[in-house]
């Protein structure tokens, strides 16, 4: 059974007279326990795909199902509800509230869902090397710290699906390995089905994936296998 099912997704943008085909028939199936990494040069469609999976953007064609529920081509309120229920999302545009500390940002989604877990938030922040930044505000963080704080904010409420854009941006190799370890532990947890889809430029992070898929101009590169390995 797939936790995440993407069938023939298209996303065209129209700006003035220009048409950009950001996604051109992308299919993907991710099983529980899988860590999938998306590679592809800038502009290949990684961010667009993650935004569509998160229901933040809606494709022009195709279907996206999350935990058996249809995400694509649904009203925004429906997509937001499905996202809150099943998805943790960390995008490059940032998912941290500027007026909340790192710790309070980590607790935010769980608080909204009625189950804040401060012990888990502190533990995850410690594991990604932000134990000394609990009470800092986002504006005080470096780029690498922002990415890791954003990742923990996406993980603390323990969603089924983690979607993250460059979670190890601007960190050293040792820290990157710690972050990868946190994500691996997340997808293999036994408390329920979990999976992760990460966009990255890091081959070091890609080595930790169960599957590596490469986007090229909105399509999978030939050697990409978009069916689940499990
Ligand atoms: P990356 O994900 O590689 O960091 P971005 O997603 O920010 O890069 O941007 C990739 C390309 O998409 C850039 O060429 C940028 O100009 C273009 N782009 C992003 N957002 C828009 C937009 N709202 N309108 C037009 N082009 C955009
Ligand atoms: P990546 O994340 O791999 O860098 P993106 O998904 O950001 O790629 O971009 C894919 C293509 O879609 C690019 O050609 C980009 O310019 C275009 N694009 C992305 N967002 C927008 C937008 N909001 N409006 C117009 N074009 C966009």
C-alpha cells in the first residue's frame, strides 16, 4: 500500500505570454518506511512537486492521494485540512513564525492539533544540534539553523508524510549526517506509517535514501524508478 500516490501530474504556469511547464506528467508512489530523495538542477520542478504534494499548490492535471485521500483538485480548505492531518512540510520559503521562538515554532502544529509534545520538540532540536537555540527567534538564526528549525517544526507533531526542501542546506557534513539520522528514524518508526520526500542538491543526503529520483525539465530522468521499493 502506498502512503503517497502521484499519477501523471502536470503543472503549467502562465506569466504574461510565457508558458512554463514546471511538471510534465510526473508519477510517483511512496510506501510506508520509505525515504525518497529528489534531485535535479534548479528549475527542474522539485519545489513545484513538493508544493503540490503538500496541497499548497494545485496541479493543472493528474491526481495526488495522501494516505488514501485525494489531495489534488480539491478546494483549498480541504487541502489545508488534509495537510494538517497527515503532512509535515518544510519549504525553502520558510515555515517558521517570526514572533515565536525555535521551541515554540516546533510546538505550534501540535498545539493547533491539541497535542503539543514539548519533550519530543526538545529531543528533536537536540538531535539536529539546536539544543542551544531553543529560545532564539528565527531572525537570529543562520541559514543552516533556519533549515533545521524548520525541519523540526515539520516533524514534531509526528505526521505520516514529511516533505522537505533542502533540509540540510548550509550545514557541515557531521550535522548533515545527524539530520539524515533523524529523518531515517522518523520514516522507520513503528507507531504508524511514515514516509519522507526530500528535495536536495546534496549527494551526501541522497546516499541515505531508499530511492533517488531525478527531475529534468519537469519529468523523471530515464533512470529514475518512481514505483515503491518496498
Ligand atoms: P530553487 O528551488 O532552485 O531554489 P526557485 O524555486 O526559487 O529556485 O526558483 C527557480 C526558478 O523559478 C527561478 O528561475 C525563478 O525565477 C523562477 N520562479 C520562482 N517563482 C517564480 C514566480 N512566482 N514567477 C516566475 N518565476 C518564478
Ligand atoms: P526547482 O525547485 O527544481 O528549482 P521549481 O519547481 O522552482 O524548480 O521551478 C520549475 C519551473 O517552474 C521553473 O522553470 C520555474 O521558473 C517555474 N516556476 C516555478 N514557480 C513559478 C511560478 N510561481 N510562476 C511561474 N513560474 C514558476
